[in-house]
C-alpha cells in the first residue's frame, strides 16, 4: 500500500476541516433524508463524520478508505456501530445491489482520472436499483465575485498543500467538468443538484436508470 498521506493529519482533521464541511453534510442529508434501517456506504469515509450522522438516524453504516490513520479515528468515533474496511474503492468488497445510499464527499477529485471512472462504476454497481448515489465535490463553473474567487483561491491553496499528485488530480477533475463530466457516460439520472459556495461546490443526488 502507498504511503498514508493522512498519517500526520488524521488526529487533527476533524478539528480543522469539520467546521468547514458541517453545513454540507446536513444539506446532503436533506436531499435524501435518512430512514431507520437504510444501508449506507461511504466511499472515502475518512474519520467517519458522515457515517456518524447516518448512524444516529438509525441507518446501518459501512465505510471504506485507503488511509489507515483516518480509519483509526473513525473506529474510535463509531466503535462497533459501523462496518469499516481498509480497501480500494476501485474494487469494492460488496455485492451488487447492496446499499440504499452510496455517498462520496470530496473523495473523487483526489483520484487519477482512470481510477475515478472505475470507482464511479463500482459505486453504481453496489447501489440498489431503488437506491441513490450522493456525490459532494468541487465544481468547475465560473465563480461569483468576490466570494467565489476567495473560495476558489482558498481551495487551490489547500489542494497545493496536500501535495503535487493531489493537486494534479484536483486540476484534472475540474478540467473534465467535475461531477457532470464524471457521470456523463454512466447510466444515471440526476434527481437533485445544488451548487453552493459561490459556485465552487456541487451536490448531486442520482439514481440508476
């Protein structure tokens, strides 16, 4: 396995990133309100903050991530209330039609293009025919001035700090039209979408066709 990029930051991740993503989590949950008994999978579950909210709503929660450090934090947070696995989202260890909701939040833009499309296909495969897919990630549209420009500059700074490969994948994700470009050739129908952050962040709720 490649070196864990979150080895030094996982323990502090929620403290610094959590306040920035708190509102997004709740917007996503309002787009497809959780119900008791739902099976929810998060691809790139990180420290488990999303899964904790779905677990509190009575869902059965599953998460997969490549970072052992992030999963360690998630396991402390969720205990035995979640099925958490260290693994590759390009080869999800779940059966077809397993989940009512599959979500990925700020995960797909980190991946190389060829892996990104494979992960998207895997997410579709494990989603039930009546299930939903929720993606929250960066958006390539022109940002509104002045706040949109400020947000964009802030995001680029964070992505640069994350490392050369991370930044390169982020730029490629935007150059390929972000979420719309990623789902363009997939058998999906968009049920709801929201563009927020002065044009810099998109939330797409989809179902299989």
